[in-house]
């Protein structure tokens, strides 16, 4: 009976994810990279594997699907960037400026990718290569900023955790313990964000022009592994609720 309830809850969570744009994108992303991982492994063992080739083709189609859907993300990203503004609500100046630069990189990423997509679709007459490189570079910059911001956030959260513990009186010890537990969950969330961004960053470097670090050296299964790792972390973070902090 308990197993049935767990399965029912899992199906409901999956359906709820598919009903939202962000949730659907994360599911498609996971399927995309998961298919590339399995297809790459099968094709690596047997280059004539029809299943491996089919999975790699399926992965490519899902990737194209996500690229097309991102044509409509500019305004939502602009709304987010405008809402964040100069980050007046942020307590830390480093976090604020890294977030602002991150938003700028993300905002510029979309039109660059759109131009590359339009060039490949022969809607405009220009070479897509340089635009793909530029969009990938902006993605990489965004990921680096996200990693640095998470590292800084962990430092701040650790200081808050120590402050909560030191300032707690005997009467408020239970409340301080609860606040510390919340902060520890937030720290774990930032650690997972770093791992996710590092996995994506490894793929971003792989897609840069040959000669740049390890660009072009990843086999398909490794690209799939990095992307699947990042995608599963994203699904896990989406399923967890927002956590409060000790101010």
C-alpha cells in the first residue's frame, strides 16, 4: 500500500512538472541528456548499434526542441532582470554584483542563440558558427558567475549559522537549532548548484572551438553524463521548497 502511494505521488509530481514551462523544460532536458548518455554508451560499444543511433538522434531532436522553445524566453528573462534590478535587497555586495553580471550574460545569451538558430534555419543570411560560439561563451560566463556566487553564499550562510548558534540563549536553543537546520539545507542547496553548474560548464567548454581547453574532446556519452547529472540536480531542486534563513 505504501509503495502504491509513493508511485502515485511520483506520477502526480511528474504531471505537475509537465504542466509548467520550466518543469517541462527540465524533464525534456533530462530525457535529452539521458538519451545521449545511453545512446553514446551503446554506440561506443558497437558503432552499428541501431538503438544507440536512434537514441542519439532522439537526443538531437529534443535539443532542437529546447532551442526553439527558448525563442520565447527573452521577455521572461527581461522581466526577471528588471525585477532584480541592481539587487538592492541583497545583503552582500559581491553577491549583488555577481547576480547583476549573471543576469546580463543570460539576457545577452538568448538573442545570440536566436540569431544562430535563424541562420541554421536559413531565415537570415549569416554564418551561424560565430553566434553559436558567442552564445556558448555567454552561457559559460553565466555558469562561472553562478559558481562564484554560490561559493560566496555558502560563506555567508556558514557565518549566519555560527551567529545563530552563538547568540542563542537557553530558552531559544530549540529555535536556534531549527534555524541552523534551515541554513544547513540552504548550504546543501548551494553545493548542489555548484555541482550542477560545474557539470554544465564542462559541456560548455567542450562546445567551444577546437584548441580551447578540452573543446571537442568529450565523447557523446560523457556529454550525456554531465548533462544528465546537471538535469537531475535541477529536478531535485525544483521539487524541494524554498527555505528560509536566519537573519
